[in-house]
C-alpha cells in the first residue's frame, strides 16, 4: 500500500453556499469558513472522496464529504491522482485521513489516502471536451506584449535552460522564470497551466537549493491562480484595463464594420456561440470571475481561450452600446436592428464617408457629393459587399479622395452617378460589381 497526500480546497464556498460571485466577502462568511475548518481540525472526521460529474463548473470535480457535509473539493493540482485512484477503487469512493488544516479565511485541508500503487494515471475528461468550434476563424484580439513576453521566456526555459538545469546559468534561469511568472498571471489557458506545473517539477528536481527555491513563487501562483484575491484583481483591474486598450478598440471597430453595425444581430450571433461553452458557462455571463475561473478548470486551449475572450469583449461592448445589462438572455429578449432607408443615416461605413465629405468638400456641392457616395455605399450595403469596403485602406482612400475632387471641380445640381468614377477605384483591386459592358466601352472611348 502507498500513501497519497491530497489537498482539499474551496472550503470557503462549501461553508457559504449562498455566496454571490463577484461580491466581497463579509466577516460573517469568514467566521463560517473558519468554523468549518476548525471543526475538521478538532474532530478529525473520516473524509470520503467521490466524483461529482454533474458539477457545472468542472465535470472532473472530486468532492470531499465529512459526516454527510461537503467540505470542499480536491485541488486542481491533485485532481488527476484522485481521479485515477477512484477509477481503480472497488466502490468508486476513497476514505481519507485528515493530516493538516489551515484555519484562515480561504483555508484548506490536507488528507492522506492509503491505496494500492497506481498503475496508470488517467486523463481528465475535460481534456476530451470538443473545442474545435472555438479554434476556427473567430474574432481574435491582436497579440499583447504580455503573451509575447511569456512565450519568449517559455522558449528560452524549455529549449535552453531547463534541459540541463544543473549546469544552467543561475541568473539567466532566475530572470526568465520571473519573466514567465509575471506575464502568465492572467493566462488561464491549458498551455500556461501545463507549463507552470512542468517548470515546478523540473526546478524541484535540481541539485542546487537556490534553483529549487525558484519553484516556490510558481507554486504560489498555481495555488492562487483562481483564488479570491486573484479573481478580484482580474475583475477590478485587469479586465477594465484590457477593455480600455487600443487593440480592443480596433477589434470593436472591425467587428462593427464587418457586421454593418447591426448590434442586435451581432449579439444574437455571439450568444449562439457562447451557449455552446462547456460546463454551462453561458449562465455566468456578467460574472467575469466565475466565467474565467470555469475556463481555467475546463483546461481551455489557448486559441480557444483567446477566441472566447474576444467574444466576451465584443459582447460587453455591444451591451454597453445597446444600453442593456451584461447577463444571460432568453431568445425572446433579442430585438431587431432597425431597417435603415435614409443614406445619411447608414452605419459605420456610410458614417465615415459622410464625415469625410463634411470636412473635405466645399460647401456649395458638399451635400451632393455626400449623397453620391452614400448612394454608392448604400448599394454596396444592400448587396452585402461590406468586406470590400473594409479593404479601402490608406492607399485606396487616396483614389476615393480624387474621385470626390472631380465632383468638387464640377458644381452641378445633378448628382453624378458613381459609375463615372468606378474605373479609378477598381484599379485598386477592390472587388466591386462590374459595370454593364456598354458603359465600360463608353468610358474606354472617353
């Protein structure tokens, strides 16, 4: 027989089942937590460990029960061992002895399981979740400097320093461990999680005591990655600062342009994807700490995590624009985007051209020019050619400006048709509808 030491976490939530995510803890809640931990420490009850497959946050969860009271769950870093022990047990349950208890606001319990030596470590079910829907061509945030720094440090650690750790330059090792540690604090992806555990294992196996000590801050980060303090920081500081960045603004502008500013349509589409999140995470929309914590415990791949993060950002900005609460929605609650018939009220693409016309055109023919451009873009809008308009980058804007200048040079009460200027714009390889053959020949002759 062999002894396996497992950590029980989440005692705070077991002692306060009615706590609301995102709301600060009260002293009364802390008292209940300390009371439960003190009871376990003083009474030393036998703890029974059993799977909790209906857990909406983590289908791999293993709960700890003492005298018919749920006291917490096996911690994430010990979960694979606990699930493997349960799989080889005769009754699907494990008896455990309490060996140590930390009586603090968010304390924990250590238990020891005596069992036959494991012959196989079984993969967690969460690794079998179908993530392909989130790995496809969905909106993504541009890479940020934190992820770039984390990836760069990971490359140096894994390729240069950790393979020969006992002969590695200590100062370099310390530097790159700290770079990775700093920039991974909000990376809740599967890759970051696996890397953290791998680094800890490699560092602890080193001969040098100073090198082994480098694992301690990584271990603390692993323990607290979804602790209350980190969740509060993530919701109150990290998320608001992320929402205020230029890359989020670019994502939002691209999203509105691509969807013709149809916000209700876009919201419905985003929710159709988010409802497919495992663990019923859609129900946590609006509770950022719960949602991010759930994604971490579901072992979400980095690309899927980035896609989900981008959708959550777009959803929050859409809700702000519509003036509605950021919460789960029923199908009947979605409204319809209004049908726009006045070219001067067209969204995004039209609006930008209108503003350009207002600032670049002389007053006598300003409205005629704007109407001409709006008419052309309205036709494009109705034919769903907005992607071509999106390609109107700086070099193509110059051609459009020259087309406007031609109108400015010829004041008239007749609104010229945009076809007169199409060849100039088409030379920039914008895939717009071709002119009728007779018009093309006429323009060629001119």
